[in-house]
């Protein structure tokens, strides 16, 4: 848990610095996604606060049930996934040529909700269709198969690369790589595909809400 706290804290700091620099030095760049410093910092602070509140110490809960442990792991992995997918996203749009970024974002924006009704539908489909199907395929089948032949960490890397490659969009590939790694990681820890589905769905829900309101 200590490593997860350090990772989350570093993720917030690094992402906040990137967002602040972008807002300061590129105010007229014309990219909607560059003006995300304040909401992103706020969301990450809220997430880590929730993580702290819902992660009691071993001293407080010496006889924790498996269900509670799984819930804590799911929350921890969800927060880490949200933070590091955003880092991957922003680093990608910074490093790629602007023309490619604009072209890829146009393709992404076509799929984004245009009103609150569509946002609700997108989120509902994420939970009942998209996340379960992708997790059952890539973690339940692909990752499980690869894990039977490779060492655990290498299996996570290979299955994550396959998951990322399936997204095709160059901006989404690094993000999908993070999602693939964290969902495979929690599957290995808990042995329960439901936890992977929840991590995946929560991350996509946060991404949809941020994209819609910024």
C-alpha cells in the first residue's frame, strides 16, 4: 500500500505540473484539452482523499475479509489507473506532432457524448457492455492464456501491449496500455475478473465526465 500511495502522490504532482505549464505557456493553442489543470487537480485530490478514507490500516482491521481486501484493491487500482492514464494521455499529446493530435482528436470527438442524455447512455454502456466485454476477452481469455506460458510481469506486459494495439488510435494506445496493465495486475492479485471490470469501467467513466465537462 505504501508504494501505491507514493505512486498516486507522484502521479498527482507530475500531472499537475504538466497541466499548469501547458495552461501557462500555451493559452492560445486552440486545444480544448489543454485547459484541464484545475479540474484535473481537483479530481485527483478527491480520488486520493477517498482512497485515504477507504483504506484503513492493518491495525484497525486485523481480521479483514476477502471482500473488503478486494474492495480496497479495486479502489486503489482505480485511482492509480485514472491518474496514470491521464499522464499517458497528456504526454502523448505533448510529444506527438500537432497535426496528428488534431486528426486523432477529431476521430475521438465523434464518439464523445453531446449532451447529458448521451453522457448517461455512454456511462451505462461502459458498465454493462464495453468494460465487461473487453475485460472478459483481454483479461479473462488473452491474459489468462499468456500467463500460463510466461512469467507474471512479462504476461502483463504482453497482454497490455495486445490490448493497446487493438485500439489503433495513437492517442488511445498509451492510455490503453496503462488500463491493460492495471486491470491485468488486479486480476492476478485477486483472481476475480469483476475487479478488473470495475477498474476499467470507473476509469472510462471518469474520462467521459472530464471530456464532457471541459
